[in-house]
C-alpha cells in the first residue's frame, strides 16, 4: 500500500509531492491537468525567486521538480474516493489504488456570471481566459468583468491588443494587489466602470452589446466585441463530499492550520482548502505552502503523531 | 499530428474523405498546452479512423478568421469539407472522445 495519494496536480498538489518525496513517502499524484489553474495565469510577478514569468513556464518547472524525484503525474480520470479499513481507495476509470493517507488538492474552477447570453456566446466573444484569447481582439473593444488580480492582469494584457478595455466591477474598490491597480490606472486604454454589473450579453453570431444594471455615460447598453469573465472561482470539492469531508457553506474544505480535515488521514491543500480562522487569499505561494504543510502533516500522521502545533511549548 | 496551415488546409482537411479533427492552438495559451498531450493520445487511439491535425492560430490568420476562432483551444471536427462539431476550451479526454465517437457513429 502507498503511504499517500495526492489528488490534484496544480501548485498545491505538486508542492505536496515534492515534500512527500523528500520525506520518503511512497506516493502517487493524480490530476487531469498538470499545472492546474497555474496554466491560466498570465504573468506571475509575486512568486519569490522569479521577478516575472508566465504561469505555464512556472508550472513546467514544478512538473520538472516532481519528476526529478521519480514521480509522474497520473492523468487518469478519478471516479471516486472511499474509506477502506487500512486507509483510502482512489478509483479511476480502469483501476483502484490504495494509500494510508490522502491529500485533496483538486483546486477550483472559474465562476460563470450566469446571465442571459453568456452560455450561448462562449467562444463567440465570451471568454474565461484572457491570456488565451486576448490576441483575437486586436483593435477591438472589450469588457473585463471582475475586481481581483485575474481581472486586473487580464485587463492589462488585453490593453496591449484591444483599442479600448472597460473594466466592470460590482464594488467601488478592487480586491487586486494595489501594485496591479496602479498599473491599471496608468493605462490610457483602460476605462473603469465601478459599482456596476453586467446583466445581459447580447449578440447573434458574436458578442455585440452588454447591458449594465446602472447607466454609464447615459446609456445602459455598451457596444463591445468581447467579454472576459474573471470573477473568481468555485471549489472543486465534489469528490471530497463522497468521502464525508466537511466543507464550508461555499464548498471549500475546512482544514486546521496543519491542513487536516475532519477525517483522520485526509488532508487538503491549495485553492479548495479553507484554513480555520484564515483569510481568503489564494495565490501560487499560499497553494505551495499548503501543499508543503499537508505533506509534513501526513508524515507526522503516519508516524502516529498528531500534527505538531506551531504554538505553545 | 499533422501541421495544418492556411496553405494546406484545403488539401489536408476539406478534401479528405475521413473525418478530420483540428486543434486550433497557440504557444501563449496554457490550456492549449494542456490539451495537446490529450489530443495526441486520441490521435493514436483513433489512428485509421480519424485524421488529426493542428493549426497554430498565430501563423495561420486566414483559416483562424474563416472559422471565426475567438477562443482557444477550439477543437473542430470536419467531415466532407464541412464543420460538423466544435468544442471550445480545454476539456477532459472523455469529452473529446465522446465528440469523436458521435462523429464515427454517424
């Protein structure tokens, strides 16, 4: 039996694998997309050690480091997770794998707006990946919806192709890093529409118009060629539910500061984990840190110890 | 996987009797890089039944524009010179498989 199975191969899962390798834990790592959401990131400028590099490049370095220890990401599709007597079982389409402990690191998926016209116009001007699709909007007018880092970096990236970028955010201030907001405000191609929401996307063959909740410059309808939706994420915790792992009201897995879930032997890390008393802060570095701590906790758990508290004696 | 271009698209895709799966991609697109190994595997699995090729949207603006590609990866299956199925965004292997199976059943 394996010591550990890691489910998910984004930043958290791969960081857990690197640490598990160094703890000499026999382990497997599963994930349908090596690199996970990191592959969607445009420029990463806050991961220590690198001033600036594209997300996919950083993720390639993670994959190489995992491989360096003789571990390969298994891209099988996972059907289910179950508790067995001596540990846990992970079922794929073809096979079953057992391990004494699990780290759940399935990450999150982008959130949709769920407004009329959105679904119909996906790929016809509606996009969830500005790094992928910005070059298709050369000299066009685009709207970016959202106020986090992904929205701001997306708007900046789009501004190097589009003739005009509208950033539309439902609050009057951004959640993004002030360093990004400053760069946004220096960019003459970007116009901000704050405290407003898009309620509908219209268009026949492609996106033509967005409808706003409140009028902007006297009109509720604005002509655009593209709509980039960057409004955050939904945790991919469906598999965890089958195991009986406790999640919070938004679907994030509840974990202790040692990344332990309510089930002994099951740990969670990265974007789908919500640390008790922690803040909502989901970054490359926090996912990497979660993965490292989860692997260390698994090591202690397998030795029959509770995770060592970092406070007290 | 065959490298498709503005120049050879007609010969290699539209005039081919077999169904042809075409992956529109670019080097700057992370999800395209994730889709690539999946599609390569499918190309091997369905060898002889379906032809598989890829179009770099950066280098082939004519084809990209003709098929109104505005989001990548986009995977289109052509048969008899016409587009018959389209999937947008990076999906799991089983979804691409389902798309191919549906075309082969017709």
